[in-house]
């Protein structure tokens, strides 16, 4: 009896040489990543500052 799930959590590319998004969900994720890359230089922020900002945003939505 195998302990591996029947469907893999992370799908592998259909072909070994496949490049780029393989489906609609991957295409949306790719576009979000590219938007972030094209948005300009990154800001300099510490992990503590980033965590604080994220906590504040999460708490504001509650």
C-alpha cells in the first residue's frame, strides 16, 4: 500500500520541455508575477516592518 496521494499536490509539466503556463490558473499566476516584476524597483524593508504591515492589513479587514 502506497502512502502517496492519488493525485499529486504539485502537477508536473505535461512535457519535459514544456515552458510557460499550462492552464488558466497558471496563466493568471504568471501575469501577477510579471506585473510585480515590471512594477519597478523593490522597496527596502525589513522582515519585521513587512510583517507589521501585513498584520495591520489583515487586522483592518476583520
